[in-house]
């Protein structure tokens, strides 16, 4: 069976791929808005891990609505959730038997509820999987340490093809660099260089 996994090039989505490839032919799909070429980092990571890779350009309108919401809210949660849900819907339009993401049990955002998962499956005739939904941060970190070669650091310094980079760029272009710092808290990102 063919599976499309939303892929950022980071540790969570990379670990999700490792967990799923026993059961599926995994293709890593990086969804983007065409704002930056950060998706190239995910392509490199996918190649190092040995998976097929595709990009999927999302509706730029969604990014603009998400960034407006983030600036208005003063934090990224609602906008990131909006973008993730749109990306899942878009991936459902590709020709795969199943779709997946790398969301963990303790992620606040993005998260997909049971009702949302069932809705995706019913409306699109695909299986939705979240292989890390039973794993907390500690378990993920221990598995990653054993199986993946990962670089970590501040989100501004680590190449990663998640939605955040493009959303940051859009906010900076429209509202200035200081608005990005006001919306996004400091946090650590990861970038996978391959398997251990």
C-alpha cells in the first residue's frame, strides 16, 4: 500500500517514516506555499533516509489567512493548525491509499482529533495514520537518538521545511522582523541528516 507522509525533514516526521515503512511504501511529501525554497532541505533529508520525495504547493491564500490570524492572536497555534489541516486535505487529493503526519501525543499544535481523522478518511477514501500519537517527547527523543543522525538548534538557524519557515517569512515581509519575534516563541528545531 502507498502512503504519503507530510514531511518537514525534522526528527518527528522522519521517525514516523521509519515506523511506517514496515507496512507501507512511504513517500515523503513536503507541502509548501512557494514562499521560500526551504523544502530543498526536506528533499535532502528524504534522500539520506532512502525514501521517495514529492512536493505539494498549497493555496497561498491559506498562508496569508494563517499569518493574519497569528499576528492578531499574538501566537502561532491557530494559524499553524489551519495550515496543517489544509495540508492534510491537499495530500488526500494525491493518489495514495493512506496519509500520515508526525504529530506526537503531547503536541499542542498541530493536532488532529479523532473526528477530524474519521472525516478525512470518510470524505477521501484514505486511511489517516499518526504513528507517533502514542509517543511522548521523551520516547521520541530516545528513539531518534538511537536511529537518526539529527542536528538541533534555534529555529532561526536550523534548515527545516515545515510551515513555520514560510509563515515567518510572510509575517516579516508584511509586519517586520519584530512581529515574527512577538508571534513565535523561541524553540529548538531539528534537521535529520540520515540514519545511524
